[in-house]
C-alpha cells in the first residue's frame, strides 16, 4: 500500500485548476500519485492526492523539477531541484553561534563511526534554523515537546531531512516541537536559506541546540512517514530506518561556504564564522 501524503491545493499552473474536472484516480489505495502513475487525464509533472479509485483528486501540487513515481509502499514525490552542491551554515547572518560538539569528537561516543561527520551548534537560546542547501523534504517529525539527557528519550526527537537530489541528504535534529516554518510540508521543496524550524532540545538532548549531518540516501526507504505536517507519528516514535546513518550510508564530509575546514575534526569548541545564508 502506498503511503498517504497530503499535499497543498494550488490555484496556479500545475494545481487542480484546469485538471481537477478531468483527472480521475485509478489507484485502489488512497495516497499521493504522480500524474503518470494511476491518475488518468492528468499532468505527469503534478503530484495528486487520491482518495480512491474512480474519484477525482482532492488536491494537487505542481512539481517544477518533475514528479517521481515510486514502487508500491513508497510515496510518489516531487523531484528535488538540481543543486550546486554548496552548503552554507544553517542559521541567519545576524546569529552568533558556537560549535559545542565537533565531528569525530571524543566527548560523548556519538559523533564517531558512521556518524563521524556530525556537528552540534548552540548559542544559549532558541534560534531559527534555515536550510544549509536546497532540496525536497523527505522526512519530517515535529510533534514532540519533550527530551532528556539519556538514551531513553532518543525517540522523542523532532527531525527534518532534506533530499538534495544527488543521492545525499541533510538531517536537522532536536527541533522545537510544533515550530515548523509556515508553508513547509513533507514532500515539498525548500531553497537554500529558507527557514525550517526553531532549534530545540527534543529527544536525547541536554540543552537547546542543532545536530546537523549529511549522509547518503537509503535506497528504497519510505518517505514522509509522519505525514505532510510531521504530526502523523506518535510523539515518542522516530522513523529512523528511513534516513539515519548506517554502514552502507555513513555521514559524509562536507565543506561550508563560510567554513571550508569543517571536516578537519579536532575536538573543536569555537565561535563559528559568520553565516552567509540569506
């Protein structure tokens, strides 16, 4: 069965507009389908929300870069935009930030091994997290409001994962509950510098901060397991198997426009360079 994915109704080109009266869903299971996948009289570059066979789509989302039809059990989705591959620090230029845990850090036995290239950043309070690089939101959970300093709270974390369209993805972890930026939805695209959410301390966390890492995509993994709004999962459950690092998909070394030696990994505790991410 395909995963249900709610999408936004658009009034302009590629939305329901001129296709709603003719498009007909043929898939027996409700869910999100590209126009060339079990939706008759439809646009192949549009993602349709189908309630069932023989019914008209309830909503549609234009996919500027094309729509990707997946195998049964995996939601169809808009293709991520082509990216230059450049990363920028994921906060606004006006924000002062500290690196509180480095990559391959000896501190806490977590930024090591397959999770080697991970970073923790904090500034003593909440701050707006922005996209380090553009792409498509492939995993989203934002309904937890709790966390603690032990592994028993790990599944209380909130997370956003962005697929960059080149086999890599960025993970943003410990987000504040119910802080998703307006206009975002799982399956939708984001641009570099676009606000995502507020930093938080959900999950296995002892203070407000952002955990960030880049890794390879998991082949065939389900997407948007918690729904378009990130609230469809239990607050104490995280769909780790869809995106978290493992031996086949470890964290990857990256360089930021403002911080070229990010991957040097030397137990650094430092003030970060000024972000250029506008």
